[in-house]
């Protein structure tokens, strides 16, 4: 149960003003409160944080606002299959057990029903606090650069008044699933297109045996994707597109082992065979016994390497991780948790394996095919379902009739790194350097000078002009990249298990190959991926499976949250040469395997490779990787690829909105059942440049906490309320994103403008000290070091991908901030952000939920001289000028 107003609004605002944030979450057994803030404000923030536990305000007004926020969050989740299926699993359990209950709350449970019973929710909160918030049940993690002695002194001083009423830990009694809740087949209707099988077994929580790791051993094998695995067989048969396995919903008293399989249409017709194959694999594990070599290889060697070379994460994430561990593990294992299984115990593994039996299983089968064929409704989300009993003998029959495929254990993992040494690089480059350039590629290189880990980051962007020429080309490129991942899966899965990850991703300009992780075997994986691209062949059966996946994803676009739809429309309006999802959906049915076979040679016939290699790799090694790739694609009498013509270099062009104009695009929500409406209120400002950048950033920093407080906390417009900066290929701006059931998009748009008027007066009244404090905070944020290689590489890749190439951006912007005056910020606001400013350029994308249909039809005409309604996105795009592209000018970089 979350406590009323969590942390008081004043504290939230104070933290946001000083580079901080705060939040809380509740699991089955614990509530976790956390915050972060700039170091110079830490002591004051810690004092405010402590006071919440000493004497929380929980005012009537704040309690009422929080109830509305909880209800808004619940409204957001009502049409989410993840939330719906989780609650359905809870619903089909013992009513007496807490697991059975509705776990998130809404207006009815927190306001209406308490009043019907004569209860005051605020008084119940205070009562709950007094009964359960006792110091002997609490844990605290403090992460700061101060000495341990000072931290201890701070904690003792700030938290000494937290009451200790010597309470006992709350324990959830008994098991949530009795005999009537197992050996069942639950057929249920999801919101989205697709079919899914979930197998759930109640088990003894493995947390009590975290050093033995019984569930880690089993989820490694049941969830494996290499040759001979359950997923490999299901994929080969064309029945499944993904499989995951592992322990979930874990508490100290009960837990579940789950296997989740995404089915194809063909797999939906073979449910019994799939059930049979799963239990055949479980039977195989029982027959072969527990293998020490698997435990030693995966749960010992790989886990130990992953732990010792884990990447640094954000402090706020680290304190949450450690605090969660403190509630479960003894003090000596709080930092390690269950990361290092070290005790091989076949008996414990077999004990869990024995629970994965036909007489203990709950099967949830999700499909739109069951619409109209169910007889029950889950009360909180309205999920339709029906229940059938299944017997052990039925599952045994399915095992016998299942295909006689060769299921077997995985092979030894050849990708486990054995050379973890660090390379010596002579030139410690602070920023990426252009190591190599040819008519076929550019190679940016950045050695690891910060993190000292045996890891590397390789990204190769294939810029292919033919990938973007039509919706058909766009879809075929997408299917091509997915098929490549599909073909490589059983081989590359071993690499992922060993900490070496890869991806082949469809992009706006072609496709991208990414390989990240331990550098020792990285080149082996990269060369295999490149070889698969160069020698691509279409397998008709797999083409049909991937085509089905792409089709369902496009069909399911309408079930995205309304704010996501609004962001999509905003991007579609602003970004030139992009194809809408509906065009993709229209062309997919007409595409066949032969079309892809003809298209791929054309796709690859002209390409330019933009490459970035960073980490524990020497310059010569990085260069030889790219030379090898060029040789594969560009050498020989009939090369696969030719260089691009100057006219073919792809650009990132963004629509330029007219100064002084306010555009709006109204759209009905694509799912009539979704009552949420949403708006993206976008303000286009300038083309990337250091000085205007920092002015915009400073505005966003100062305004975001005030916007959140006014629009979400005070006006209660919606749970999702965000003010953030935007960057479309180097074109900078700001955008408000709000989703609401309480108000329609037109009203929300007017409230955003009212907020900006309110903010204007506060900006004018800002003291010089407050201005300097905000500047200092922004500087501190920019000077914060990258946490790991992936974060650093992501920052530099954005510069390469956008074509801006300002690798010293942070230093240059800090320099600009130090010279910035308060008048310059005010002038910037008056010119670009202020309501009615003659230079201001605004776009409002309004998505109307199901309950706002009449508003959509009645109130969508311009009501001001400078207001323009966009009726047709593509006519509008063609009518507008474009910003110049930072990217696409061949030769814009020099060695």
C-alpha cells in the first residue's frame, strides 16, 4: 500500500529544482521509497526525506489528489494485456488469500467504497502508518561521496525520531492456489491480436536457496533457444515466435515458475502438441538428471564473470537494488543477492523440477479466437475468460501424440570469454576520432579511457537508399532484418547467455548491426552476422511466420496508449520521408517470399556504412573489422554493394513550421474502447546550436517541475503529464505530453497555455540567486560522467547519426551556460515560448478518446487568426519548407 501523498509536493518540487527525482513502488511484501539529488543539496534533501517517515503530512487535500492520481494510472492500464492477464491470474486463486486481491487501487476502492462503509481514507492511511511503519521493519541505503563516518552521523541525526513500535514482519499466510486452482486450462480474450500460452506452476520460493539457484538452472534450460531446445523445435515447426521461462511473483511464502510462449496462427491450432512437447522436455530433464557441467558453466562461470564485470548504473537504481536485497538477504549478501550461485545441489533442483508436473499446472491460453466463447468476466479489468479442468491423463496423451522431435540439452558454450585482459592503447582519445574513411564507409573509433572493462561496442549503420523508396520497400527491409535475427538465433543465443549481445535493426535509412559485450569473442559473432547478410537466402516458411508477426504488430498499433498515438502523429507530421503504419498494413498482404528474394539484392546494391567502434579494442583491430566487411560486400568482379552516388546520400529533413503560427491536428483514438484522450503540445524552436540549446534546456529545467505540479498535482489533468525537450534530427524544441480521462484535448491545450502565462510571471519575478542556482544545476547535470560504455557510446552515436558531430557538446554547452545572463533567458522565452510571441511555432496533436467523440466532431475548427488545422498530414508536409539536414553531405567529415 502506498502512503497517501508519498512524499509531500513541496519536497518533490525542491528535489526537481536541484537535479533530483523521487518515486515509490509497492511489491507484494514491501514498499520502497527513493530519491536522488545533486550532491550539494543532499543533506537538506535527506532531512526532508526522513521527516516523511517521522511525521508525514498526509493532508486531506494531498490524499484526495493522490487517490485521483492512482485512479488515473489505473485508467491508463485498463486496456493493457499485461495488467489484465496478471490480475486474471490473481483472480483465479483462493479468495481468502491476499494474492487474490486487486493490487493497484482506483477511485471506487479508495474513495467510493470506504465512504459507503463510513471510513475516511485519510484516517485509514494514518492508521496504516502507525501500525506498520516501525523502525525495526525498515531498511535504509544512502549513496553519496561523503565519508562513511559522516554518512553514519547524518543518518543517526536525521532518522533517530522514526518510531520503533517493535512490529513483526507481515507474512502472507499459506499458498494462493489450492487444488481447485491447478490442473486448469483458462481460455481468455486479449485486447491485442496474437496468441499466447502461459504455463504457471506454484513452487516453493527459490529465494530460500539463492546460493544453489535451482530456478536459475531450470529457466536456463527450459528457456534455452539453441539447437535441440524446446523453442528451437517449436520455431522449426512454425508454431512459436518467442519463449521465456523463469520464476515470477516471488515472495518469501509463495512463488510461481512460468513458461510463456508466443504462438503463430499455426501454433494456435497445435496447442495440445505444444503442451505435450513442453512436458516432454521437462521429462527429458528428469531422465537425464541434473548436470554439474551446466551448473559450473552457466551458474558459476558465466554468472561470476557477469557480476565482476557488471556495468555501473545510476545511483538511484543502485540504492533501490541494494535496498530490495536488504529486505531478503543476510547483510553479507546484500550487495551480491542471488547473482552468484555457488552451491551445486541436484536435490534442490530436482525438487523444483518435480513441481513442474501436469498435476500442478495452470495453463492460460490467450487468443482473440475465443471471443464469444467464454462465460466469465474478471471484475477489475473486464477480461473475458472460461475455465476447463485438465487431467494428468489428458496431458500424458498430448505428450504421446506430440511430434517425435529430437529434444536435447544444449551444447557447451563456445562464447564464454576467457581473455578478459585490458588492451593498451597509446593515444587516449577523449572524443571519437575518424579512424578510417573510404567511398564505402566511415569508421569512428573511441578507445575505453574511463571504464576499464573487457568490453566493446560495435555499431554499423547500413545506409541503403532503396530501403526508403516506398511502403513496400520499408516493410521488406523490416522483414529482412527480422529474418536475419531468426536465422542466427540458435547460434547467437549462446553468445547472449555469455554476455555478448547483438541486434540487426530496421532503421529509417536501412538497417543497423549492433554487437556489444565482452570483446574476446565479439569478432567471431560479428563476422558470422555479416556473412549471413551477404549470403542471405529467403526461407519461404520462415518468411510467412515473420510476415504474420509484422502484420499483427501493425494491427495492434491501434491499441497503443493515446499519448503514444499522439507522439506518433507528431513525428509523422514533422519528419520528411516517413511512411505511415496504415500504408505498411495495406501493402503487407500482397508481399510474398519471391518479392523479398528480388528486393534484397537491390537493397544491398548501393550502400554506405557508417561505423562506430569503442571500448577494449585496439585501433588496428577496429580498422581490420571494417576492412573485412568492405571486402565481403565490395570486392570481386561482381560485388554485392556499390558506393553511393552523391545524389543518394540520405538526409534527415524536418518540417519547418511557420513563425507566429499555431497548427493543430485532431484525430480520433484508434481504439474506440479506450476512454483516455491525449495531447502533444509541441513548440519548435531552433536548429542545433550551443547557445540556444542551453537556453531551451534551462527553460525546460525550470518549467518542468512547475508544469508537473500545476497540471498534474493541482489540476489533476492526468497521470501522464510531462514537459520535456525534443530533438528531431538536430531540430530542437519542447513538448508537453498529457493523457487524461478527466478532460478533453482542447481543454488540456488551453490549460497548457494558461500554465505558460503563469510561468511567464514567475520567470520575470525570478531572483538572480535562483537563476544562478538553476544554471549551476544544469551545469552539474552536464558534467556528470557517463556511467558505462553503453551510455557513452549512445551519446556519441547520436552525434554521428544526426550528423551534428559535436562530440565536445557537453563542454561547449557548459561554457555557454557560464556566460548566459538572466535577460538572455527571458528574451529567449519571450521570442520562442511565450503565448502569442510573434516568432513562436506550435503544433498540437490531439487524440480524442472514446468518450470524447462528440467533442472531436464539434470543436475542431480554428478559432484564432494564426491557428491552422491540419486535415491531411502528407499534403501539409509537402506544403512546408524543410530545415537543412546535418546528415547526408558526403565529405562533411575529414581525416
